């Protein structure tokens, strides 16, 4: 019986290790304005998450799983965030927004906003027991049409085949979503001065 | 009698332990053997507001084939990648030849404007340059907002063509995904998106558009076959499937 217990325990530990997120190398921003940490940007208007996925078979509450964690992380980093309910996209589809240039994206959101944050979900691929999430984030200055920050977060959750994979399948999707938002936020610099 | 009961209890415990061991071994074996990595098959998608059938459209009329717009980037940081690294050498020729073949099947005449012709006719060159500048906007917008309309009308008057076929490809180069031999699985991060859009030169209206998305590189055979599928009408596709 002891052997059985040992076997079960060791296999559980092994599976947990394999399911754990990949090695945590710091994620760098694709583009960041050199003075983002100190320049005056006012409130950051966070637009609703743009679902620009080609394959939308994985159903996810993007506000709850992506937008809310990102808003919290930005607040922790010293940004003043205002969540917007509408993209103000004037009929453009999410797919079109996903392919817009930063200058075109600056036309989104409320007209009075100065700084915009646009989060685009490019892909969520779930294969029973593995999941990959790809998100891109932009912080834009609407007045100068300048990209203040652009980052990318990829959450690639490893899984196992067979029964274990089937049982914990939905958890890998959640873990991949969490990893992708964490990685994206890693690339956003912290504010060093008061916002105003 | 007591001894026999004790022996029986020991036997039962051993059997339970053996069964538990076998069950654990089965669970672990199925866990580690893996089920192979399944890459999502290419998906041919309808572009919103462009769901018309290509068959019967512009039959007998000329269509200008524009060279495809190619973009190759690395998935993790969007840094430029080479066509060779992305397994996309010759993809532009394949896209053009597929379009030429498929449009011809639908009765359209394909018009390809070479460099010499462009150099000989400055007006043609200027119109084509305008279209090339607005390529990505023309490929994606559903409302035209007169983008490039003047150039398109000029192009129609010079060439006599009724429409232009624009194509684009975006390849993201990532890793290949899990190894089936070790049983450890993860999703590959490479993908290919190919778009084709037929735009009326008279009105700037998007007559037809299709998109192909595949979570693999263009060198995958399935990408090439999906390229042909893009031009198939729904009715024909159903017939083929049956």
C-alpha cells in the first residue's frame, strides 16, 4: 500500500511540474517610448478588448479574463485607468481593428481621451489539454498619434495527453490566459512620477 | 481458522494494492504516451459583408492581378523574418498562379501588368502606385470611403479591366509545438493568414473576399490546398465534400 501511495504522490508531483507555466524569462516590450515612465499622460482610457481572432471556437469572457486583470495590473504600476464600454469604432469589425495601423487606432475611443489602451486578442488555440493565447497591447497618444507602448503576451500552457489532459483541460485555458496577461503586463514600464 | 482469516485479509490487501498499482500505471501511461499534436486544419473564412459566390461573377471580363502583399514576422516580438525562414519561398508565385487558374475557371480574363508596361505608361504606373500604397486599407475595410477610387477608375479606363484582385499573406514564425515522442505537448505559435479580395474598379466596392487561416507555416501542404479552396464557391465545396 505504501508503494501505491508513493507512486500516486510522485506521479501527481510530476504532472503538476509539467503543467506549471514555462520558464519565466522577462518579457520585453516591442516598442516603448523612452519617456513613458515620467511624461504626463493623464488618464489611460482602456477600451473593451478587441476580439480579432480568426478562430473563435474557444468561448472566453474577455472582460473578466483579460481586461479586468490588465486594468488591475496597470493600476498597480501607477497608471490611472478608466474602463470604457465602447470602442467607438464607427462600424469597423474587430478583425479590421486588429489590422489597423496605430494612427488609425488613435481614432477609436472617446474624443476627449488623450491616452488610449487597446488590447487585441489575436489567437486562442485550445486543443483539449494544451492552450495558447496571444494578445497584443497598445498605449497610444491620441493627440500626437504616437505609440507610447506596444507589448505582446503569449501564454502557452503545456498539457498531457490521455486521461489527465482531459480532466484538467479547462484549467490549461485559464492558466494560458493568465500567463498571457501577466507576460503582457511585464513589458509595461512602471510609472515613476505622479500622473499629473 | 484465525490463521486462514489473516491469510485471506493479506491476500485481499495485496489484490487491492495490485489493482491500484495497475490503475495508476494505466493513468500515467495514457498521460505520457500523448495523443499527438493536432494542428488546427486550415480554415477558409468568409469576410464580413463579402459572402457572394465567385462563380458567374464578371464572366468574360478582365481582372487585374496585383502582386500579393507579403508580411513575415516573428510571433514573440513581431520582428521581421525572412520568407525562407517562414517556409514561404515561392509563395507569391503560388498565390498568383492559383488565382490565375481559379479565376480562369470562372470565366474571367486575368491581366498581369509587368514592369515594362508600367514604365512605358506613367499614368498606369501612378495609379498602381496609389493602389499599392492603400493596399492594406483596401484589403480590410468594408466601407470604401472612396479610398483609391480615383486611381481605380483611371486604371479601369487605361486597361479596360472591371476589377482588381488583391491578395495578402501574413506569416507569423513561432515554435513548432510539442513533441509527440516525449508526450509533452504545447501549441505551436506559427500561423499563416492569406486573404484575397476582388474589388470593382468602377465603384470601389468589394465584390468578393475570402480569408484562409492556418496554425502552421505555408510550407505545410494543407496551406497550399486551402489556397485553392478559397476560390471554391459554397455549392461546389458541398459537392466536393459529398
